[in-house]
């Protein structure tokens, strides 16, 4: 039972509420407006459901695992998504994100709930 409580405590809305805002939530989806300003870093958090992402604005970022190891650096992507582009993201284990670019990183995420 402690594991479930710990997992819940790492949910994006609990662990990193300053960077996520719920636009809509029901039994099927949770729609988040995620914003990270240049030079800012989120606390460690999770996204436990797969999500369709809509890019509002893009900025380079690094994603780190819970131990601080870099697991993704957007500068290594073949190409950067443009505003208005949609992406697919599987569930994410505990991680933090740091905006290392010059612009806001802003994503609308439609997380799909099981059911």
C-alpha cells in the first residue's frame, strides 16, 4: 500500500503543481496545461498514463530520472516539434524536466485514463 501512496504523491499535480494546470478531468481523460519557463526545473514527478501532446511553444530541455541522471536531451532529437504539432508520449516514470532553452516550453497533454 505504501508504494501506491508514494506513486500518488509523485503525480504531476501533487509533486509539481506550479508547472501543471488541469484544464479538464473526468473518468476518461485529464487535460493538463504544462508550462516551464527558461532556466526553470520541475520537481521529480510522474505521468502515469499515456498522453497525446499538443505543442504550444517549444524550448530545449533535459529530462532527468529520479536520481538526476539525464535520460533525454531534446537537443539530440532529429528535429524539434513545431507549435501546433501533436506527439505521443507513453507513461513516464519519476523524472524532472529542466528548460535549457530561451523560450517557454508549453504543452497541452491529454492523458488517457484506463477504462
